[in-house]
C-alpha cells in the first residue's frame, strides 16, 4: 500500500506555517484513505452511538472541518 495523492489543500494552504497543526488526508493505492489528525480515541470512544464499533487496533482521529471541506472536491463520488 502506498500514498497516491493528497486529497484537498496542503496544511500550508490552510494556514499552518509552523508545521504544528497539520491534519491531512491521503488517498492510498488500494482506494482507501489515510488521515493525519489529533488522536481522540479515549475522549470520543464513550460518545460513539450504539450502532458504531471500534476494533482494538483502530483509533478515532479528529481533523478540522476546513481540512475535510477543502478535500471534498477531490473525493470521488464512486
């Protein structure tokens, strides 16, 4: 599995000049997406709705609204 491309604007384009806040989204060679975000598993795990589940090897990460909205145009419909 490899990173094929960034989805959306670069962190710098979103105003991160210090490199300290760099949420990002990448499309992978198998069609999946990888996300860099703030780890929030412990904080948000108790908030998951009853029909949601998380495996032990999965983590909940948070990205900014701007990161996702600016990536929207690059995410395929199918």
